[in-house]
C-alpha cells in the first residue's frame, strides 16, 4: 500500500483528497496497489471533516514518517512550499505538485534533486489543469524533435476575451462578471497581465529545451489594452483575438513570449472559447497535435495531481526522468521575429501612418467604428515595428497577427 500526504487543504488539496476517496478502486487498479491518504498539512483545523483526524500542522511529522511514499504539494506560492518540497526529496520521498509558480522558478533544480535521491518530481497539474500535456511531452512525444508549442494557457483571460467578442462588452464589465462567477480572482493581475500564462509557457519551454527557461526572461503582454473596437475589426478580418503563450525554435536557439494575437478563424486555436485551454505542439515528424480541455478548476487539477501519484507509485523505487536540467536556457530576443501587426490610430493620423509604415499596408474598416484609421502592416520584425510605432503619435492600439 502506498501512503500519501497532501500539503494544503484548500481548493486543489481538498480536490486531491476527494479523488482519492471517490475513485479509490480506480486509483488502486491503475497504480497496482492501494493508495491511502495518511496526512493533510494545513495551518487550520477542520472540525467535522471526515479527515479531521489526519490533519497535522508540523511538516516534520510527514517528513520523518518512513511510511510516506508521495507528498502532494498543493499550497501554492514559493515559500514555504519550496523548502517543504526540497526537504521531502532529500528525505527520499517523491513529490508531485500543482504549483506552477514554484515549478517555473525551481522545477529543473527539484527534478535534479529528485534524481540524486532516486525519487520522482512530477508537476502535470501545473500547466493546463487536467489536460495531460506535460506527461505527453515527457513520454509519448519524447522521440519527437519538438520545435514549437503555442497555447491558450489561461482560462480567465480566454473567458474575458470570449465575452468581449460575443457580447460586445468592455473589458472592465466582463472582468467584473468573471469575478462574480469565480473565474477571476479579486486581484486579477496575474491573469489579465499575462503572468500566469508566462509561468506556464516557461514550464513548457523548459520541457521543450531540456533547460531552465526563467519566466522573468519572457516578454509578456496581457489583455488590459484590448478593446471592443479591436473585436469589431477582428470580425471584419475573419479573426479571433486570443492571449497566446508560445515558444518556437529558430536558427539562434528559440524564443518565447506571451501576448494577444489575431488568429484566423480556420485555426483551431481561434475557436477555443470560455474557460477552456488548448495547447498546440509541433513535432518534426508528427506535425501538429492539440490538447484541449478545462485548464483550471478543483476537480480537473486534482485529477492531474492524482495521475502523478499513480505514476510515481507504479515506478516506486525508480526515478521518473523529466527533460529538465538546471542549466539556464539562452533565449533569442524577440526582436528578430517577423510578423504583421494590426494598428489603430486616429483618423487624422492616416497619412502619417502610411508614410511611416509604407504603401503595402492593408486598410481595415471596422463595424460601427468611426474616427479611426486601422491597418495591417507588411511582414516586419518586432524591432523594426517598435522603432516605427514610436514615431507615430496617438496610437490607439496594436495587436500581432498569428
């Protein structure tokens, strides 16, 4: 019998316990032996909870118990989670986690530590909730040369952009609705400024490159500047607006970024709506394969954590290889990436825009939008675009084309 401890009895942690309770037979069948919850670590007590007698407040009770095989860290944040995880691995206990912030910051270091102590460190739930994308990259696709990963990695921002598009409502109004429904936090900064998606693409980039991609090195834009006028133009262009995280190999290595993009409606990513996530992976032999599902939520994320528990239990006594080394990856600057840009300026700046961006621009007419001049640039490097856009006064907004 495998014995498990759960660190943090919040939304995800309680979900992990619920999956272990509800699907006990299925978990045992998959793992090859019964998996039993022994401890829950939390600062609080839970009187009346069916597991109240298993709640402890001291991590050392768990770390010093030789019966504990797997620790599920669902606390979130860097500390004390990092110290707890590190000490567990040193003690010879495998760890699985849903903590994307921690995995993005210290994942490769913890993978190497797990290898040194012949245990495993898995983090399927840190990207895409219950979507089994990391396991697929690490297992089913490890023979592929993966050269690009592009995804809608944050359900909150995708919900907001979908509502703005379908209902013609402004960002602030939709954000309030998302908060009321529980899709957005009271402080939504991590979602709407792209930081959450940035951490997730950092993890995916690290797996793709085999090295540590520091999320602080990733160029990141959020969705706060997207307006309902942008969607008016997008509809005329037969495009959708999505916040994408991407990493792509190029001749200099690879680059990664997070930003809103205009995507043609025939691209499957354009039709991923609401709180759903989708991740497109391109391999040199496979071509494109897409993973789709709810990227967050108690049950979906908890299911992914338990999948890691099962994997670890099946490989008890062995280290499960993960393609991540603590060596820092070298990212190419985004400056050399070439693409077209959609730009909006006041109507009286039309001649100035044509002079700066040249005669090859494509003029776009929006539905019920007045007093503006909107256009799509020719293919242009990020650096060239930045240099030119600085020369143009009163820019109302711009979005990259995918």
